[in-house]
């Protein structure tokens, strides 16, 4: 299919030509992507000056028609970011587009995640200008902002003026958190000055304290709207512990424990708390917190390293902090926990073989390719090797009576290499 035909069909999907076409053509052209992203992808596969200009004009036209459309604005940001390093005009447009996107979407908690890939394409000068603009705009949305700040952000204030007081507070809170995340990425994490870090941590804690009156009517399983402010304070304290003194790690635990009292299912906070306990040498507390994550199956590949990495050096024995009879042995004994994590690789191999057969029978070849990628990842897993080593160390330190070694998971070549160093490990 020629570029012009694809471009026309994408314009039709967005609504520019007022025509309909079959879902088969839609899947063929877009490959299950939103039409705005399809335009950008199409420009990349047919890169020349005229095609790039046509793509840019199309995206700009739809952004002007529907400024509130998140997909169209993200497509514009992606389009500008791909050319920002080559053309100064594109860099200026990217800076303006980032500012406009923040102004329109700063009251959404996802705003920073949307902007982050594109902010990195800006120069240091533009990044600093963007950071200052974000902070000023967020401050202007404060329910207690002065008249000059309200005037400078009149449009944004009109958007939240009709909301309930709780909604107004949460909208302002989201804008402040998005601004603080940008501040952390562009300034705090780079300079790492004690004065700047301490001021940043204090601002985050102050914002979290203000947020405690917001969102209390949410469902029990939901996170509170101010949780990210507390997480940012923790990140600042981690940087202080690395650059100033390790004692700052002690301040992290009460913050996260308090957060988890209010948001019991904030898994980001749980993971950080487990790692901080390990850094402090509190293995039993780490295992007690790790149990709340309820990690299963393939999740061990990406999450279990938070607890099990070098755990044998600080806590090779079972914990006595979890005495509930209903608690499984794997949550009390790290050797058993590592055994369960390693068993997930065996079950994954069995399920992969079954899944591939089903996908072939049903003709779901896209899913088959995904299953093959997962299977290859699990075969080459570095975590799997670490868990075998770590479990062997724990068994030796704790005088554990168990003949299972899991060498079969390493493959023939891996087993031979492992047997050469088994006396060292």
C-alpha cells in the first residue's frame, strides 16, 4: 500500500474526510495503534521532506480542532521530538508543545509519565525553562493562590472552578506532584546538593501532609492521591543517604510505614520498603513486608530480586516475626521462598509448551511469538542463576538438610560450569 493511500486512510480514521472503511483495513494500516500514532509511525517508514511536512500539517490540524484530545497531543509531541535534535525550530515547537500539554493535563496524575520521554529531547536551557514554567503554573492552581497567580492561569482555574472542594484540592495536588516529579528529574537528581535535596524532601513531606485530608472517601484498595508526594520524599532521602550520610535511610522507614497504613495496597511503596530494610540489614522486617506483595509465578523474575539478592549475607535463617499459623512456610523461611521462586521457572517451561501447542492449533501466531519471547527470556534468566547460588549459600549457613539443588534449571552447559564453582559457593 502506497504512502499516500495509508496517509488518507489514517486521516479518515481521525475524522478528516468523513468516510468509513472496514476494520480489516484499520488493523492493516494501524497495527492496533491509535490513528495519531499511526501517522507518526507512517512518517518514520517513509521518511522524506514532503511526507514529514504532510504528517506535521495533519497532526497540527487535529490538535487545533481537539486541543483536549490526549492522543493527538501525544502524537504531536512524538512527531516534534523525533526532529528536535536536527532543526532548532522543532526544538522551540517541542518546548511550546510541552508547556501547552502540561497546562491542559497537569491535573491528571499521568501527565508527567506522558511528558517524560519528550522532555529528555530538550536542551538543558529549555529543560530549565520548562521546569520553572511547570512550577509556576502548578502554584497558580492552588486554591489559596493570590490574585496575580489566578490571573496568569485563568484558563486552568476556570477548568476546576466548578468542581467540588475535594476535586479542586485533588486537581491542584496532581499539578504540584507533576511539577515536583519534573523538578526531581531535571534538577534534584542531577545536582545532588544537600541544601537542594533537603529543601525538596521538606516540600514533598509538606505536600503529603496537606494531601491527607483529600481522597479519604476512595475505595479501600485505591491509593491515596498524595502517595506520590511521599514516594518523592523517599527518593530524595535515598539520594541524601548516598551523597551525605547513611543515617537518612532511617527516616525512610517511618514515612513508608505511615503511607502503607493509609494505602495498604501501594505496591511501589512496599517494594521500596523491602529494599530499604535490606539496606539497613533488617532481613526479618524485609521478609514480613515482602509477604504482602503476594508475588506469584513469572513475577519472581522481575520482582523477587528486591528481597533475595545477597539475602544469605544478612538473613539465611527463618524469621520468627511471622508466627501466624496460617502463614505459609515460604513466607517465613528464605530457603523455602527461593525454592518456590525457582519452581516458577519449571512451571513456566511446562506452561509454555502447552501454550505454544494451543496457539498453533488456534492459529494465534502473534500470541505464539510472544510466548516464544517469554520462553527465551526465562531460559536466559540471570535471576534464576542468582537464586540457585543464593539458595546454596543459605543452606550451608543455616545447616539446611535438603538435597534439591535446581541445577537442572541451568541447562547442561550451565550445570557443568556451576559444578566447577560449587565448592566456592
